[in-house]
C-alpha cells in the first residue's frame, strides 16, 4: 500500500494491524468485538474512555442492530451508532462486510475506521455515504466505498487516509476547509473528480485509476486556498490535475506522475472551463497563484 507519510501520532489511529484478521473477520463473535472495543479505548486514551457514558463504553455496531452484508439500508441505525460513539469519545469501527447507507452525518471528533478492502459502504447514485459540515478533527480511515465516499464542507483538521473508492457516478471525495490531509487513498472510475479539495491542506500519495474528468481537482471558482499536491499517481483521467486560477489562494503541484490524460496532465480552470496549455509541458508563469515543477505526464 502506498505510504501516506503519516506522523507517529497518527500511526496509532491507522495502525489497526492487531484487529485485521481477514480469514476470521466474518467469524468474529461478540466477545471479539468487546475485546476490540477495549483495545481501541486504550489506543485513543484512557481519559476519553473514563469520561465516556457507561452506556456507550465498549459498544460496537452490532449493539445497534447493524448487520454485515445485509441488503437493507442501515442508515438510521448507523447514524445512531455514529452519534453515540462519537459523543462518548469512542471510534466507530466498521467490521468486515458490506453495508448500505447514505448521508451519514459525521460530527466533530468522529473517527471512523474500517478494515481496508473488507469494510465496504455503498450509497445510491447521487448521494454520498458520509457528510460533514463545519466540523473539526474528523478522521476517516481504511474504509472502502462504492459511490461517493464523503462530502465535507468547511471542516477543520480533516484526515482521509487508506480508503478505497471502487467507483462513483460523481466525485469520489469532496472536501473544503483548513487542515485537510488526504493521503494514501485509492480511487477508480470516478466520473467527475476522484478527489476534489478546496482550502488549506495537502493531497499526497494517492493512487487514481480509470476514466473521469479529473484525477485531482484543486480549488473552486471563487477560492483555491493554500494546497499542496505532491507525489500522486493518476492514470486515465481526461485531466490529471485541474487547478483553479482564482487569485484567492496558492497551489504547489510537484512530483506527480500522470498517464493517459487526453486533455492534459495539469490544466488551469476558470470556473469549470479549462484554460491555457498543459502546464506539465510548459510553465506556470502565466498563473501567479501556481507553482508547478517536476511533474511527469506520459
């Protein structure tokens, strides 16, 4: 898996190796989940666990009636689990299985963790699995999605890492705000942009495959923010990286490898319209808000 360059503090959040037992994941009984809940409480700090309401301590999704591989929509039960667990300082751990859910609201401090490749959430066309608005310190890690994974607006300190997007009829991930960190994700066949970020943050070490309008899209019509896009691999999108030419912000785009981009490796945007030449082949001198260097488009 592509390394996300995660700091040691974050490794505790992403390092769920002791819990990932693919051959046995579907056979876990209640005692396994209870043990897992206790271990995660230790990882995330005893203070949070001690301060949590007794009713929420040690709970798993199974306690809310959520069933892996169920064909029915489980949005209501999942929302209840997210609200209660996040409020009590507990991570929301999604066991192996397939779940149908849409427009789940993530509040501040919500930490959602899955087993990469095994915890699969599916939303209907036109709806994201998760939404988050004006929140802080939200983390989404190790979850696989069919459809749009997340639409987050004006969030602070949002981390999306080690997730997979199998396909989407729209965007894969959309996030705006400050302290955005999108790293080590894999996205395939997203019709619009695999990752669309606007605001202040870093998009790094992501792998994007398959057709779509953009591999990465940076900024919107009125705002770019201060964004770094570095060391991403993009293959098959019409435009590898589309970046707003809004004067409200600055972007550093470097060391990205882009293949098969029929409309250009890196292109500036006025609103939704492409402008200028392919910036991997020329320079960014015409755009004072862009620093582009050492990218490869083949």
